[in-house]
C-alpha cells in the first residue's frame, strides 16, 4: 500500500527548527521525526519473479535437508556407542552397517548443501541488483522538496547501507540459520523419539538460551541502530568535506573537518564497544548454558540408569546408547541454536532497512512519477501563466517567497525575469519546471493547471540550464545525450556547434572525454556550455536559463545569445526563452521583462518601456551602464575578435579518460580486470606491517591480555569438554557402584568449565570490541587526514572521486580490524589444536594419527569453498564501488536530473554496471555449491571411517573403548579449531588489500602538503607585503592532461596593494592563475614569487600562505551549518574576531536579507550545499567569509556574477573599499567590475596578451578594447 504523499515528508532524517507553528505546519514540513516501521519478512520478496521464488524454495528445502541430516547421524552414533562400549561378538558386522548408513546420509547432506548454496547465491545477487536499481529509481523520482528536507550528503551512504542490509536477508547467514532451525527441530524430534523424559528435562537448555538471546538481541539491535545513525552523520561530514575539497583547502579548514569527523566517530566507537560487549555476553551465555547442560544430561541420565528407570520409548531400562542419542540430538540442536542468531539478526536489519526501502519505494510523490503516469501528455507548450501564486519553501514555511505573483508569456517570446537576490526569480523558474507546487494560486499551461499534465512530458518540452551547471561522472557525449537519448549524431554535432563547444576539438578523446565527478575536470564556462548543449538537444518549446551564461566571457556569451536567437526563430513555432539575469545587457532585446521585488511583479514591459517608466528597472539598468557609446559596430568587432583572439588551447581542470574511451561498461570491465591482477599480485607479495597496524590501538594495549587469554580459554574449552564427555560416556558402562560417583565428578567439572567460559569469553569479546573500535576510529581519521593532505591533483584523478574516497574510508577501516579478530582466532585455534592433539596422541596414537590425516581433507574443502565465495564477490564489490559515483552524483544533483528528465538514463547506466557484476552468475553459483556441499558432507565420511578404524583397533586389542573415543574426539575438535582459522583466510585477504590501500595512502608523499607544511614563513616588512606577486615564465599543464599546456610562459609582476583584473576568453588561463596563487598546483616550469624579497611560493609554509588569502569563486561552496559558522570558517584554530568586525563584514557583503521577515540573522541555517539560499545569497555569504579573514591577498573569481545589480553595486563598492591596502585579483567577464583596477591583465592562450589600466588598454585599441565594446 502506498504511503500518502502528505505523510512522506514526516519520515526519515528531518530536523527543522520552527517554533510557534501549528501541528499542521509541523506535519507538513516533516518536523515530527517518524521512523519507518520494519516490514514483514515476506515483504522483502515482493520484487522477486516466480522463477526466482522457485529457486529460493529449492534453496530453502536444501538448507532444511542439510540441517536435518546432521542430527540423524547421532542416531547411528548412539548405536555405535552401544556396540563399541559393550564389545559384542558381532561388533565388526554391526559397525560396518552403521558406518555405511552414516556415509549415505553424508551423501544426502552434500546434495542438500550444494542446492542450499547455489540457490541462495543466485537468488541473493539477482535480488540485490534489482533492489539497488529500484531504490535509485525511486529516490530519483522524489520531489525536489523531499530532498530539501533531508541530509542529502548522507543519502548515498543510506542507500548503499540499506541495500547491503537487505541483501543480508538472502545471504549465507540466513540460509545457515534455516539449516540451523532444521537441525534444531529435527534434533529435538529425534531426541523425544529416543526418550521423551530426558529430552523434556533438557528443554531447560533451550529456555535459558532463548532468554539470553532475547536480552542480548534487543540490546544489540538498539545499539546497532544508534551506531548506524552516528555513522551516517560522520559519513555526511566526510562527503561534504570531500566534495568541497578546494574550499576546505583554500580556507585551511582541514583540521576543522577532521575535528567534526572525530567527534562523530567517537560516538560510533562508543556504541560499537557496547555492541561488542553485549554480543559477547550473548555468545558466552549460550556456551555457558550448553556446558551446564552437559552436567544436567549426564546427571539425570545417570540417575535414571542407576535407579533402573525404564525408557517409555523402548520399554526397557535406559541404555547408554539411548542416553547418548537423546543427549547428542539435543546437543547438536542446541549448538545450532546459536547459528540461528546471525541469520535472524541479518533478517531484523533487513526488515528495518526494508521499511525505509519500501517506504520510499511505495510513497507516492505529489509531483514526480516513476511508473505509469495517468496525467495528460504534453507535446508542446504555447503559453505559461502564473496566476496569483503564493509560495514558501517547505523547509522555511515562515518566509514567504512569492506573494500573489501573476505573470504570463508565450512560445516564441524572449522573456526575462530580473530583480534583486532573493526576490523570487529562481523560485518562479522552479515552479515553471514544477519542482514545487504553489501553496495557493495556479501555474497554468495553455490555460490548464500544470498539475493535470505528466511531469515527464512537461520537462521534455523545457530545456533548463542552471546557474551552477552540474555534469555527471561520464563522458561529454553521454552528458549531452542525457537530455534527449534518442537524438542522432547529427543533432549532437549541431547543438555542440550552437553551444560553442569548440574546446572539445582539442581534447584527445573529443566528445568521449570523461568529465569527472560533477564535471570537475572543466572550468565553469566550459561546464555551462556543455549544459546549454544538453538543454538545446531536447528541441523543446521553451528554454529556461537561470544565469546560464554568467560564467562565460563576453565573446562566448554574445555568440551563444545570438545562436539562441537564431534557434528561436528558426524552429517551427519559435522557441520560448525565459532568462533569469542580473546582467541586464543580456536581456535588453527581450519581448517582455518581469521585474520582481519581494515576491511580486513590480514592473513588466520591454526594455524601452521600463526605462521610460523610470522605476525599479531603470534604477537597476542605470547602475549597470558604464558608458554611452554606440553599439552599431558590435557585430564587426565581435567577428574581428573571434578571428584574432580565440585561443587554440583551452584552460580547464585536468581531463582524464578511462581506457581512452567513454566510460561505458566495457571500459570499466577492462579496468576491473587490471585491478584484479594488481590485487592478485599484492596478495602474493605484500607483507602487512602488523607492528605498525597495531599502533592504531596502542593506547589500549592492556586489553590484549583479557582478549588473548579469553581466546585461549575459549579454544581449550571444547577439547577439555570432549575429554570430560568421553569420561562420562565410559562411566555409563561401569558397574553401578562406580558409575554415579564418576558421573557426579564429571558433572561438577562441566559446571566449572561453564562458569569459566562465561567470565573469560565475555571478557574476550569486550576487549576485542575495545581494540577493534579504537583501531577503526583511528584508521578512519588517519585516512581522512591523508586525503586532506594530498594535493588537489590527487583528487582530480578519476580513481579518487569523492564517492570512491568516502566508500574506501568506510570499507578499509572495517576490513583491517579483521587482523585483531584473527589474533584471537589464531590463539583460540592453536590452544584448541594443541589441547585436542595432546589428548588424542596421549591416549591412542594410532587412532590420532589416522584421524589426523583427515584434517587436510576437511581444511582443503573449506578453503575451496571460501575461495569460490571470494572469487564471486570480488568483481561485484569493485563494480559496486565504482557505480556508487552514479548514485552520489545523481542524488546530490536531483534538480538537474529532474530538469534534464534523465532519471531513466541514469538508472539504466547504473543497472548496466550492476549487470556486469552478474555475468557468469549461474556458473559461479553451481561451482560454489559443489564446493560448499563437499565441505559440508565430507565430515560424515571422515566420521564413519574413523569409527570403523576405531572398531578395528578395539577388536584387535590395540586400544580400549575409552582411549579410542578420547583420541577420536580430540582430533575432531582439533580440526574444528583449525577450521576456525581457515574461515578467516578470506577476510584476511580482504584485510590485506585494505591494509595496502591504507598505508599506500597514508605514506603517499603529497606534492603540496597542506597539513604538515615544510616551508618557512617569510619575514616581511609589513603584513600586506605578502600581496606582492610575480609570475616568471610560468608554464603549466594539469596533471592528467600533460599534452595540453594551459600556461605557456606567463609572466607579470604585481606590487602589494594593487588591484588586478584578469580578463580574457574562457579557457585562456585565468582560473589556472588563481589555482596557482592558492598553490593548488605548482608550475611545471618557471616560478611564482611572493613578497618584496621574491620568495618562491613553493618554499613558503603553505598553511601560512593560504591564511593570507581570501577566495570567492563563481560557484560558492557553503557547508551544511549556520551562516555564522560558514563566514568564520576561514579563521585559524584559536583565532577570533570581534563582533564589530563581523558586523562590518556582514554589511560589506550586503547580508541584510538574513534579518528580513523574521530571519535568524547569522544563525540562519544554509542547508546542504547552501540549498536554502539563492545563488546570489550564497555568493554574498562567500564574500563575507573571505572578508572576515582580512587577508593581504583577495582572490575574486567572478565573485559577483550571481548578484543582482543593486546587490552588486553595494558589494562591489564594499570590495573596492576592502581592497584598499591589500592586493586583489579579480576574474571578470563583466568588465565594468574591474575597470577601476590598478592594472588589468588580458590573458589568452596561456600568456598575458595585454596589460595596463582601463584607460591605457582602451586607448591601445587592442583585445581589451574589443572586449569592452562587446560588454555593452
């Protein structure tokens, strides 16, 4: 049943401060935090096909048969005990029959176990893939408001974690639990059949075990949920920091991010220790009750035999064999009781995660629709209208954004929406795209409410380009084609030409070039042009441009504007173009301009009519006019410039390719094969530095004492129990006068072992939990610290995307803690083997030697089984890690996904990667099943052979029944100990690879270490002398694109206190100059000098240097906290600023909007990635952050491009005042913002083409003059 749309917003991680609201308001924004209810186990199978259900059924029957075969053997075991203990004349004949029957049941167990493994493997992997795809598909079809109410940074980890938990419900854990239930049930049935009186008494064991499991299970479940919640918070911190790496590094925030992560990880660590302690108590309790059950069984059995009590089943006095059959059936059933718990825990976790999965899957979005949409289809749009629309964002219900707005426009018109930042411009476009529905009023399409139309067909009719263009981690081609997958190659080439994607021609792989995470491999202007091409390929009725050309230089902007005008008139019926713009020169030829103010249309008309009205628009336009020159020669100068100035090489972040081709599944598979070979070689050659690894838990070294001692006690307990058990069995065949005394003695020993086990095993698990959680926490911090230490070029590598780094951070630390557990297992195994073999060889060396030969067989079968499981999972895990990037990119950029309408394409790409992991699944499942069945059934043949040989030794007088049984049991339990060690081999291989990854990262020498810098702090005459900058013949290419030189001998000198304007075409090298000034990279040749002493920048302490900088980029990055925390982000540890200075910076950055409409001022929460603020508001916060540092060097990369004219005028004046006495570099395409600079550098083709003041460059009549003409 679908959850009502209104209730969807109440669910999941929602925490919004909103005092004074009604219950209805609280419910609407989801402030009432409600957990999803766990689903029924049957619900988890809702997505399975009938064939898969049949496969699962066969697997379940296989597990039942496998489980039932084990206690059946005890029936023969009891008869063998009777035969061997009484030493009958026909002993060998009867033993032979029993051993053959035991072998037959072993064969049945092999077949059942094989089907158990192969069916669950096949079913589990197919279901996991289907659920992953369904989860992503469902999340991508949630409304934008749904994302606004959640911690978007943690959503990718949540999706992965939920599916991993659900997958556990179809894993070997659950199949083993089914087998254990079958074993337990059949064991008790056989026990009651052998003798209900004794079986009834032994039921007390089950009751005590169940009580213990109920207590510990509930406690562990509660702690696990807390741990997952805390790690989700830690993961959100990590992903936010990694995705904002340049901002974190530029403002020296590495240690601040580390501190936030450490605080969250400490809570994870504390809950993990509690989880380990309570889990240890549960396991120790089960073993204790089991050992105490030995005393109960033998004591009561001895009493009945001593008092000649008849067995109701046989009508005879209780025989030792019947007692043994009854006891061992109960024993095997009780032992398997603890094997039920992991599967049930996995099922509980799956049901909890399934609650969220199906809750999200079945919740009907009010706007989006992933399935069949019954609303009207829409082929084309002729007319848009907003009629008396009132709107507030769900996350901020107290702030009304639109207040009864009315506007309309038609297809073929050029429409502009202008106004101050926060006036509602972007909100209008969001409503037209139907990202949201208004609380009151209507959005109409051709006179029909937009709610009546299918949202997918609506967005197909609209092309959208946002002010912060988002690209997905695939090729340029696939990014563009995602707007219209059925477009032809001709269509693709046409839109590339229309969007001026000329820079693509110089890339080695052209349109098949990998764009990186979020398009990180390209400059802002290049990303915007790709996004424009993606919008144009739709052949839509309307094109929505939300500051879509703000990152382009004037020449490129003019070309694209002219192209859009041409396309609009060339297409049948015309193309409606709706633009949000702060640069009013770009909208002067619009058919209608809507001027917004405080959520209303203040004015509307053409440019001319609005100028004549002498109102708000006139004031905005007047503020932007820098000259009154005529524009008649605009076309000629534009053509002249495009022929003379356009560079042959382009700037951009490093562009890398995977396998020299587009990132498709085949290319990924090649990479996976290479990675598998690399891992195979590492497993052979790499030696884990255990001493170094253990330093991560050095402060807790005392905990090794109870951990290892408890492991030794735990290991010895089973061989000792087997020895006492043999003594008790033999005692049954003694005369009555000796029997009870001996049995009472063994019962007291059983109770002593039970008590010791409770104490030491609990201590063992608690100590290992402390050690493991401490190691995990410190390793995670060390990994994150190492990631922050690396130079920016490291993060540009496609193999080190934020999603992959975050996943490695989560997985690596967990895997290496396997070494801690391995120590305990090895100690326990060694003590078990030593004790078991010592007893065996001490009593009957012949039997011990023969049985010892079976150990390699058992070990070999177990290792083959493990290797098969590893081989089947390795490729799948690698593909899942790579496919995680798709989840991260798409979920964190939901608006772009919705606007492009590419949900299906992203899901298909993700599905394709998962399909690669499923290749050869039937073969892997069958092969794994064969090995699993062999490993499960071989012990039956070993036991039958062992008993037969023991009978031969007894028959020939070479040993006694007691000695044979001690040797037999001793070797069997020694094999169990060795098997424990073998089961860790697979985890050990993963841990070894993880250790290599961890230490490779930690030991990697960063080219520019921002955490532990080696440079010196120069002695400067004044603090502001640091602003003297000199580039001397600087040459540079990005690390992953060495064939394309970006800077080709850049040289200039800037004195301290000067203001510098950097202008020129997109891709000319301007942003690269900024990157080198922040020392994100070092030049390949040449030198950057600072200060009057000409100190090479590479010799300067990098943390000190970055503290001298203030940076504002064209795509400002804010953190999910308050405005206050964001603007204070750039302060060094322990540094404070006065309230007066903070208020002054706030005024300079024009942050008055924070106090309007009952706002919270600097305590306003900005939301994930600043989502609660408009683009202009984010930019002003970023400007304030830079000013708070009071830096000697201010770097502005299109710092006011997203501001409206009024805000820009105020902020620009503040920036001009702020740069007094300090050096300021400003990149600008809007030349009016840098005309007052002391020097202007015209950059193109990697060199300084011209330099001088505004007046000098205009008089020069060169490139700058042409740019100046085009800016009007």
